[in-house]
């Protein structure tokens, strides 16, 4: 699996921002087929940082209703990456 296929996007939420500031964590939406070793390798190559640990979780499929039509959102995978001591990833540079 290519490193650009593993990481889909960074997740920037209130909770992930607190984790980044206080615990040196980075949160990403990743390919559901990727495992922890793939995620570690992709983050280290793309952002040139060292990774201490990787935690992953499957986000459940959710139903959504619009009028009489009931649809489902896709299932996706979230990865929380703990960076090494003194390492950081800036998603918004120059802001």
C-alpha cells in the first residue's frame, strides 16, 4: 500500500486539538485496510517525524434519513498517533 493511500486526511476537532497541544498526539482518518505498521510508516515518511505509538479504531456506520429515504454513511477508520519527544506536526502553517 502506498503511503499516500494510507492517510486520507487529518482530523481537526476540538478534542484532537487538545490532544495535540497537551499530549503530542496527531489524529488522522486512514484507509480502513491499513494496519498500525502501515500507518506508522506513512506518518514517518510523509511528515519526517518519529512515532512512539499508534492507536486505531473503527468508526461505525451511521444511518441518515432525509424525508422517506434512509441511507447509510460509510464506515471509516481513525488513527491516533503519539509522536516522539520534541516532534510535532503543524497542519496549518502560516495561520
